[in-house]
């Protein structure tokens, strides 16, 4: 029997980070950096989306997958000519696979100062709880009965 103390939320964020790092190394274009924070009652994901029109942001959940999509578009006048282009324009999408311990029905999202924060509550059954310890002369009999 193998007993480990693994936090499934941390594992999922590490997996997502590794995937993002691989995409960035392959030069896949637009990236949407994300931080994930696990708290007692929820998980908060923060996505960097500077220069994004808040009306272009779309957050959806489908079969345990959270998708964040946003667009950054820039228009130039007829008398303007681009001579340096380093900022990525177009559509950005990021998908995060949600744990079955999260309440996908109660997700909240807010955009402020270029950061999209998505709050996902942890289901009651997945929250840490205290286990009562029985006191008895014979531990094995107390647990078995």
C-alpha cells in the first residue's frame, strides 16, 4: 500500500504550467500567463490580459474544462505605418482542466487592471475536515465495529 500526501490542485497547476512552458518554447505565439492559488474554500486563477477590451473576454465551462478567450486588436490610421511590431494581437485562449473537487456551477470572474481573476469554490466534500478520534482500550475493535 502506498500512502502519499499529494495535493491534487497543486499537481494540476504544475501540469498546466509545464504545458504552457512547452508551448512557449515551441514559439506558439500568444500566451496567457496564469497564476493558480489554492485556498481553504476555493481556487483562484489569475490570468494576465493587459490591453484587452473587457467586452472581448469570455469565460466558459464545458465538461470540466474552463476556457478563457480574449481578443486584442489594434487599429492604425491611414497615415500611420508600423515599423516595430512586438505586441501580439489577435485571439488568446487558455484551457484549464478542473478537478472533480471544484464546483464548476459556482465560478465567478472579474477583470481589473489587466488581470482576469476566476474564483472556483471547492466542494464541501473536498474541504479538509476534522475526524473524531474514539477512545477505547482496543483500537482494532473500536474501528471494526
